[in-house]
């Protein structure tokens, strides 16, 4: 049946003389295509078009008889039918034009409406060479034509060694999700920026949407599409290689229809015979359209524009091609750029150039060179875009406007400034401007940035400085230091640091010792605010703790060094534990005075600073070697965190590329950065999953050592701290402490007096000297004047009845005799320090004189205890004196009062006599403010407690109390001395009142000399003291101090021995001879001669007139009780004999007792 139909059709065609067009279709022909072809051809060839349906069937009847020659337009799709049509064209000599089929099987009866696929491939290859694209991505659908085009193009590219390509096919029905995934994983991840697409228009449109979604469709990107996509996307910058004449195709059916019209365009259907038609078609299509050309169509302003042609594989442009991003620059098959922006500028809005930030960022630029050196992400061109929008300082209008202008250039991530305030401002500006790219910081170490919830777009390489401050507390525990002086600044940063450190310190038993209200400094603290913080510094110094932890930022910490130096602190007074090392920062810091620089240079030696370890391990050493190769030198301190910040960013990008994800998606990149783990210059780098800082880090313990040769501080790593390690602290070098030794110092300053200032600040206080000398000599003058008046008015002519008969000695007599020795020792202690050459006996003199300031180092609290005891003794003495004076001891015969009276009669003379020198001596120390730390009176301090500044606060109270006590005690003790002996009526030995008063004058002179001249010149003190002793000897010799000659003799002897000691001590301090054995020999030799002389005189001239009644020996009682050798009569006789002797002496002395009683009564009346 098919054959008969073909024969019939052929006969009809041959019989006709006028050409007719027959459109052949079958049941699989796209009806829209059929309508499109019929309508387009019918418009051109009105009433000359016939549609043949059921070209082959059971009854092959042709509905119309044709007499004209025929051109068959074949749009059938069933392969068998197409084959039969082709065979009929040969047999029956009609023209067969088809749009489907094997494009390469041309003969003189069959003609294809489209240029062959191989010609398409050649044209595309010519265009690639013209644009100099040597690395392309080739995307095609899996349709027959596109696969054929891929094969043909690959054959072309095989012979062009300059072009490499990656081809990826996809299904005929491409969804947008599949398109996005294809572009992300196969194109963007491969670093391809020059693309060829062979796909029908709708698929090409989806691919273009994916390019835009993945942020690829921009300047530097290029896409060429084949003819089949001409009706698809209309993105500006697209380039199409289209068969000439098909540029206006609106869809695939229109595209095919235009190809037929284009082929028939030079045929005259009304006049050309079938043979002429064949000839014309052959000439047009022979060798697969060698004479036909392609149009180069460019989308400009959403309009297709022909900008050139390709003919015979030669490209010629008639107009400028506009590429994506409205760029006139031809995209190159260069590696697509991955831009990471960095705040590395050193020009700030205020014109100040610090250089700190730009110095740190050297590490990031080195990392870029290193990444290229090791071919990291080699399919891409890694770039750093430098900006100074927010470098060392932050000012909102400047930074915001600057970032707004550069917003499109910031790339996929931003490496911000190291400064916390700048980081905070930058994050705020990014949010305000809608910039969502991650911020990867090298530092920005404030604790607030650790919060991932508050700052999800942020992460950093260094641990927070709060972590550093915690490490300082752990370091203190390693050294067994349990105190610290802490300063922090009044800012969020400072408060967080202080809170963190104090919490850890408290848990470790470390006490912050400076007052809590004297720890916080102004963020603008500097020399102009020093006066506001003087008390802060004094309070810190007063604590005596050597460990100081300044939780301060920037220049504030250097200014703290400056004020501490001004307050007298010197090298070694404090050990500074810094949460970051000053070396490097100090040299690059601006805005601190030269004086402050000099102070920091002096004080910081031997201090500690913490910093995240840099260039660690073999990897770090290899980087250092590479840095030397790149730069010729290498910057160590502070640059490693910036190195790792860049490496973290590109590792995160690589993670997404390997996963086929879009690295330009801020959210995906942020997540990717938190998933990567790599070896960096500072050790293993991995951002914690629940915070914005790395999971672990090695902290270097830096010893700050000043290098005189180089002229700056060096950070010498002496150990490391690492959480999770065992042990966490590892020390690798000996620590150099401020005293330039390797011995771990204690936490307290070695100040023997616990002074709240450095001892080298001590200077003479002229005002303190003047007032002290005034009080001493004023007291001496008052006592001397009062004593002279009393002596002259009352006692000068007093005659003391001498003891001429033997009397029984009493306890009071023993006390009088002991007082002669005690007086000698007290006088000796008030003179020059003979302890320099008499180390054996000097302590005896001090004990006798109750010279507590010499016996015990009464400084600080012990001194105040001694003062309290002295005041107590004085007012107890006053109370007991008044108790006796008003006869309260006899009131109503109350036993308690009687006992108090007995105690008072015994103790008050002792306090009044023996206590005169020590009490006066101790109370005068209240006024002893001879030294100070400044010229003002209130800058002087007490000699016995340097923590108390004179004439301020509590010192004024004690000054007044001491003056009152001296005014009460001294006059009363002088006046009452003669009175006290009147209450001891049973005593034999009495003092001459004139001697007692003169003794007061002599004692106050010894105290005055001891308090003044002795401290100026021991030799001169001894000489002047000797003169007064000589005068006193003459007085004693003349006035007879006691009514007992033996007491008078030994009083004189003691004064002569005192004079001898004074002569020796004065000579000792005047000559350069210090053999203490010789001086001791002379001392004791002289004393022995003097004492022996006294004994000889006593034996020859002064018999003993005082005796003690000998009691019954205990042996007699034992013999009487336990033996028969002694009878009761013998015992009684022996006792009665003693009583008889006593009675005889009493009878002989009765007249003498009467005269003694008269003398006592007269002295009591005079005293009262």
C-alpha cells in the first residue's frame, strides 16, 4: 500500500508544471509545530500549501490531484515514514526538505532546513578562539541534537590544545532545583567563569536564573548559548551563536519554521522549475551549508542585538559585545576570583596613622601568598580586598559611609580590625547596611563577642582576653601567690575581665587586696587624671602585695605604669601579670608621653604577658622559613592570628566547594567555617560549635625582657598553658624576674617596715623634724623649768637626817638600792649605742631602761600595742595616785579599797621613778615624724609606723592624747616623788627631795639628747651627755642624794662609770677602729677599777648600818623535829637572842627615828 501511494504521488508531481508545497506530518508530529509551519508558509505562499495527513494508510488515497511539481516539507517524526519519503524523493524526483533526521546524510534530493551540527560546533569553536576562552564549562541537555552537538564540539576541541573544558549533561526536563545544584557543584565549585550552553530556551532560562542566584552572573563572567536557546533567556550580556535568519525565533516551533522559510527564501515558487529549485537548494546546502553564516546575537537592555557574524569559521564583529555586569571587557577564562575583604588600612578618619592594625594584618597577606604557593583552591583566584573603613579607630558616620560605598567589593567574608570597639562598630554597620557575610577576626578578644547568639556572624581565632585573665589566676596558683592588686577600666570589656578574673581567683583562694572602691579606672585614664587616682595608687602600695594584675586596654595600662612610677614604685616593687604582652604593642603605641615610655621601660622588666602561641611546631617553623623566603625577614608577634583567620576562611570555602555548596552564600559559609578543622600556625584551629571562639588554644607565657642592644622589649616564651593537657602548664625556659634572678619571689614586698611606699622615696621632713624637736625640747623645757622652780622654792635648803645607827633593812630600802643600779642602766641606754662594741651587755641596759624601741622592733601593730600599754600605765598611775591622795584606801575599811591602797603604795613610786624615762621616751615617739615622702607636713610619716602619715586622721588623735598624758604625768611625777616616800614610814633610806627634783631635770635631758642629738651624731651626743653627767656628779656630791652614805657612794660611783662609758663611746664613734674586743676590755676594765675603788672606799669609810634580822635556820627545825640532838630550850634561846639584839638596836635608834619622822612629815606637807 505504501509503495502504490508513493507511485501515485510521484505521477501527480511529474504531471504538474507549477510548484506546490506539501507539508507531510504523521501522528507523532507536534500539532503546535504543524500549525506554526503551516501558518508561516501559508502567509508567504498563499493557497499553495497542502497538508497531507495519513500519508501512509490502509487506503492510500490522495485527496487532491497535483499537476504541479512538488516541494515536500517533511515534519514527520516516525523514522520509517521519513525513510520512505526519502526513497520516494529519489525515485519520483521531488524536493524533500526536512527539519529532523541525520543531518550529515545529504544528497541532491534531500535537504535540511538547519545548518549541520558539525557546522554549529565549528562556529562555536571559532568563537571560543576569538574570545580567547581556554577553560570552559559545557552544559547540555540529553536530547539527541544536544548530544550530537556535544560530540561534534568535543571533536573540535580535541584538536585545539589551548582549550580545556568540563562538560556536564542534564535531563531534558530540568527543574530549577536541579539547575541550582548543577551550577553550584559543577560550575561554581570548579571555578569556571566562561560557559557554553546547548539547550532549548526554557532550560537555558533556568540555568541563567541559577547563575544569578549563585552570584556568578556578574562582571568577569561569560556565557555563550547555541541556536536552540535563542528564544529563552534574555539576561543582559548573554551571547548567542544563531543560524543567520533565525535570530527572531520566539520558540522552538518558530525556530524550525524560520529555518524552512530561510531555506526557501531564494526560490521563486511561481517560476522556478523543480530542477532550478534543486540546483538552488544544492548550492545553499552543499557540504552542510558551507556558505551560510551564523549571527552573533547579544542581549543588551533586554533586547536581542546582532553584533557580528561567523562565516567560514571566521568571526567578525560589527558592534561592541556587552558582557554580564554591563562590562565591555571580554571575560577571560581566568580563575574566578574569590574576594575576601580585610580591614588592613592604616589611615584613620582622624588622620592618625597607628600601624598596629596594619601590622597584625601582615599575617593575612602572608597566608594569601602561602595559599597560592601550595596551590590551595587552585581553580580560583584568591584575593584580599583591603579597606581602611574601620581600622584602628571607629567613628560611625565615617565607617558607615565608607562601607556603604565599598559594599559590593567586600567579597565572601570580612577580616575586621583587631580592636574590640572597631569590631563592635563594624558589626553594627554591617547589620545596618544589610551585609551578611561572616566576620572572621584575628583578635577582637572582648568576652562579649564570645556569645554566638548575640553575634552569629562573628568568629575569632584568639581566645577571649577573659580567658587570658583566668589563665593569670591559674599561673598565680602555680607560683603559690595568694594575693593580687587588680585594676580594671570602667567599660564593658573591663567589667567582664574583672568579673572573670575575680571569680577564678576566689575559687583558687587568691585575695584581691586593694580596696574594692579603688580598683576601677576611667577608660581615658592618663597623666591629666593622675591626681584623681593618687589614693588608688597609695592604697595599692599599702597592701604590700607584689602581684599586680592590670586588666586594662591600650595606653591605659602604660599610663598606670607612669603613675605608679610617679608614686615612687621602682623596678622590683611589683610583678606585673599582663593579659597580653607589652612588647610590640609598646613600641607601636601612639599617644603616650616620653616620660611614660621611660617609666614603662624601667618597671616592666621581668613581668609576664600572655599571648596565643604563634608559629608552633614543625609546621610553624616551616612557615617562618617560607616567610623569610617571601619577605627576606619575618614578623613574629601578633601576625599569626591574622594568618589563621585567612586560612580558616579559605578552608571554610573549600569545605563548601567540596560539598558542592555555594561558598558565596553567607549562611552556608558561616556554617562551613564552624565545621572545618585544620592545622594553623597557632596549632589546631576549630571554632567551637556553641561559641564564637576556637575550641582550644595554646597560650604562651611571655617573659618581658628589655634588650639594650636592640633598644626595645622582647617577648621571651618561657612556658605554655593548654587546657586539657597534663600538666596544663609547661615551662621550657628559666624565668627572669625583676631582680634579674631566677628565684621565684614571694607575693609580698620585702619591706621590713611594711611601708605603703617604696623605701627609696623616704626623705627628711623639715616640718616633721621641726615639730618633733619642738615637742621634745618643749617637754624638756617645761619639765626642767618646773623642776627648777620646785627645787629652788621647796627643797634647795632641805637637810636630810643621815642614818647614824644600825637599823633593820626594809623592802623599801632594797628598792632604793636597786633603783641606783636601774638608774645607771637607764642612763647608759639613753647615751650612745654601746652595743656596737659591747654586744654582751647592751641588752641589759635596754631592758633596765624599758627601751622597747631598741629591744623589740616595735613597728606597726606591736608599736601601737606598746603605746596602748603606756597610756594604760599612765592613767592607772594617775588613778592610784588620786586614790591615795583622797585616802580612799581608808574609806569605811572596805577590804577591796584597803588592798588597792596597799598595791598603790607599792606601785606608784616605781611607776613615778622607774617609769619616768621609758614613759616619756615612748610617748614622745608619737611626735617622731622625721621622715616623709614629700615636702608637705602631711607627707611625713611616723618613725615607728610608716603606714601612718603624720597630722592626719588618727595621728592627730594620738598627738593630742599624748600631749595630755605628758602634761598630766610629768608634772605630777616630779611633784609627787618626794611625797611617795612619806607613805613608807617604816623605810630607813630616803631620797633627798632636791635630788629627786634634780634627777627629773637630768632624766629629761637624757631623753631629749637621746631623741635628738643621738640621731645626728653619736659622738657629739656622748660628749654633751658627758658634760651633763659631770655636772650631775658635782650636784650629787654636794647635795647628798640619800640619807645613807653607802647609797650616796654608789650613786656617785654609778655616775662615774656612766661617764667612763660615755667617754669610750664618744671616742669609738670618732675613730676608725672597730675591734670590739679591745673596746670591751677597756669598758669592763674601767668599770672594774671604778667598782673596786668604790668597794675599798665603802669598807674604809662607810660601815654598814642596815641589817636584816636573821631568822631561825631551817636546819634547826629539822633537827628538833626528827632528832634528839636539839632540845626545845635551845630553839627558844636562839630565837630570844635574836630578839634581844633587835630590841637593843631599836632603843639606840629611837632618837634618830624621831628626827626622821619629823623630816617625812615636813616633806609630805611640802609635796601636798
